[in-house]
C-alpha cells in the first residue's frame, strides 16, 4: 500500500471514529436528558416526595398568609399529619400572639389570662360526631393536592432560601383538585376522601412547589380562590421527622370552650342583675333610672 492509499485510509478511519464517537456522545446526551426529565417528571416527583413526607410524620413549619381582606398573619412551629396536628405560635390578624395546639379534631388555645386558674381552652372541631373538615396546610397535604396532576410542570433547578431544589409550577381548577391522586393512588382512601371534602369550596388553586435534593418539599407558594375571594400563602418546611410529636397541654391547665361560654353567660347575667338593682335604687330615690 502506497503512502497516498495509507493516508486516505487513515483519514477515513479517523472520520469514522469521530462520527461514531459523535453519535455515541449525542446518544449519551439525549439519554442524560431523558433520564433527567424522567427524574423530574412532576407526577413521579410529587408521588415520591409525598410517600417520603408521609413517613416523616412531623416537620418544622413557617407560614405567612395574606387573607381575602388583605390582612397578614403567620404561624411557626411544628406541623404533623395523619392525623393532622400542630403546635404553633399564631401572629397577626389584629390579635395578640397566641399559641395553638391541635391534635385531630381537638384544639387547645392558650389564654391571655388564666380562667379559674387554667391557661388553656379546649375546643372540639367535630360536628355531630363527624370529623371536622378543613385544610391543615402541612407539607403532606400540599403534596396530596398535587398527586397525579399532569398540569404541574417542571420549571428547573433553583435555590430557595439557600437550598438546592427542583421547582414545579401549576394552576388547577376545582375539578382538577377533586381528581387528585386518581392516577397515582398513593394516598389511603380515607385520607383521599377527606382531602376531596376539604377542597370542595376551592374554585382555583395556583402553586409553586420546591422539592429539595433530599426529596422533601422545602417551600410552597400557593394562591387559593373561593366564592369569598383569594388568599395567598407562603409555606416553608424543614427538619422532617425531627420534631417531637405534638402533645396536649397538662390536663389540670385545660378548661373547655363550653365552660368558658357558661362563665361568660353567667357574668353577663350577673351584670344585668346589677344594672336592674342600680336602676331600681335610682328610681326609688326619685332620680331617672339607668334605663329611662
């Protein structure tokens, strides 16, 4: 083989090698993109995060809400789920800061002033023996609303509050919310039914969700609309599985809501009697009565 032939052969082989390498590289790149897309598929990502979050049971939470009237309130502390619960400090809304403990349908509110030596008021949220229906704004619940939602899209990798996360975004109708989890079937039936009851009043729901590298949701920005208007909430979560379970206050420090109301009624009744006696005293003295 002369030098010219060897040169042409060498060039051809090099070109073939480059072409093969290029095809392999392109296939590898496409494969990587495909794997990345699959890893961040919204339906699968939310399902995986939901199942992991459910197992954690508790997390630290910080929430800030702008209600339908534009009033700002916040809560911070521990959130729990299945059953829903919290131990949080509530701020804003024109009210003094207060601590609230919830365990299922039982809520304990710390009183500003002791009543009969007790510092907590207990209220039952169930009605006629049936569980009360409401949203708890915990991380598992936010994820549950997004289970199986194909309208949720993957925005991309971002940092939120210094945490590396994947950002997802979506807008949903009431019909969408009532179909949550039909395709993934990740929730227990009783929890799915409860969630659907809780979102019946919502006509529109918009959400931005960030899931951290550890698989837990770290932030949820949401907008919820019903026939009374729109409220917006920013919720941040951390320390999954670390907080101690929510515990009720000491029994000897608790007074029931009914007892508080009876005390208020008794005070009002006594005040009315005092006014009647003062009115009679003035009239007996020939003066105009208090109720003239």
